[in-house]
């Protein structure tokens, strides 16, 4: 099992650090969903250690949001009869993360995670980022901000930056989406265009009959085993190819 470490950027924050046996192939920042750093995210970190990678999963929301209240809405958001009443409550609870100040603080924390891993001698200056939902969005953002990243994997993340910003991405990016995730799919063609104009090495896989959060095997409403297993295979191939 991993351990909790404390890092300091604008403020101190905790992260879950999981180490493989032997010398790591590299290191991966694992960014959680909007539900915060939970057992599912820690499990992903542990899965990566079984593949030979060191994984660091930071807690980026606890200091800014009522995580307990947000998690209580999770089941309702995937219940067709309760979704309409749950969504306004979630938007209210999530409002603090819409501010530019939160985005800046979060990127500062992620840069601290990168520097922490990059400085480890046994990681060979090989650091990736991988994220889901909220984490997928910030995987794109960190790729823009950190030119020394080896690669970024974004599961159902939003990238609404302009071409000039995307052009700062120097690493390959692998993205995954569910076909039924209408909010993100509706803008995917435009994202592909912007990534192409920015000359980013950008690969996308869209899974039919899936919506948001298809990788989360703790979410009975969203999980799709076939898509999760296939995207994990592609993720591991991507990591190996860019290590």
C-alpha cells in the first residue's frame, strides 16, 4: 500500500504516493475526479505500481470544497429521476473551483507534484500526468504549463483553450471519451481541429454506448467494463511508448 505525503505550493496539501517494487519505469501524477481523492483514485495509483510506475495522486479539492456534500450527490446524478434536482446542488457546491484563483492554485500544486517526481533520481526525469473528469481537464492544463512532461492521458476531460495556448503542449496526449457524454462529444471535433492547428500529437478514442466516467468501476451507473479495459490497455501502451 501507498503512503500519504505532504507537499507545499501556495498552501500545504496531501498526496497519495504509491511505489512499485524495484526501480520505477517512471512516475505518473494521477488526478482525481470531482469526488476528490478517494479509494478509487488510490486504486488506480496502485494499479500503476503493478506496471512498474511510481504514482502520486494529490488531493486538490479538500481545501476548497465540501467534498462530503459533493460525494453525497454522486448517486443522484446518475439517477434519471433525481438528476435534475441534484445538478443545481452540485453546481452550487462546485462554484468555488470556477474562479481563476482556484485554477492558478491548482496548477501551482500540480507543478509542485511534477517537480517532486522529476527530482527523484530513480524516476529518470520521466513524468506523466493522467486524470479523470476534473483530473482529465487539469491533465490538459498541466500539459500546457509543463514542457518537460513525457505525456498526458485525459479521460473525459475538457480542453477549451485556444490554439495559441495548446501550442505550448510539447508532449503527446491520449484522450478518451464516451459517445453518450454529450457535453464533451459536442465539442470534440473542434478540439481536434484546435489540436491539429497547434501541432499537438493528439490521439482520441471514443467508446460507443458509454457516457461520462465509464472507467470508474465503483460507479455502477457509469462503469463500462469493455471500454475501461480497452482504454487501460491503450494507456499502458502509451506510457510504455513514451517512457
